[in-house]
C-alpha cells in the first residue's frame, strides 16, 4: 500500500513538473518572439501572471514530492533494503531547480527586452 502511494505521488509530481516545463517553454517562446515588442505594462502583466502560475505549479511539485518522500521514508524504516530513493533532499533539489529555471526565464525576458 505504501509503495503504491510512493508511485502515485511520484507520478503526480512528474505530471505537475511537465506542466511547469510547458508553461516555461511558452513563456520563453513569447519572450523570444515578442518580448522586444511588448510595452512596459504588457510585460508587467505577463510577468505577474507567469510568476503566479509558476509559483502555484512549484507549490504543487513540492507538495507531491514531499508526500512521496514521506511515504518512501516510512517504507525504508520498515524495509531498509527498499529501492525507494525519494527523500526531502531530492524533493528540495527538484523544487530549487524549477524555481531557478523560473528566475532564469525572467532574466531571459529582460535580456531580450534590453537588446
């Protein structure tokens, strides 16, 4: 039962992660193609919405992987030879990577607009 929970939350986390990748890719395409043509107000609106959506997605990723880590730790305590590798450090690393990716894409928009 716990193994099933680990699998379910891992799948959920990866699904939410792919949504984040899609949002970032869309933002980068808009930044590259139209970033220099947008006026200041449009950029503020776009960036505000992007940050809000990205934050919600990152929160979802954190929640999914944190719960997955909780169940994986429960399994390892009962069965030390368990192959489950998820833990809070891995979950934190994934969330940090997505947060850095979000910030890097904002910098990309800024760089495109400064050309």
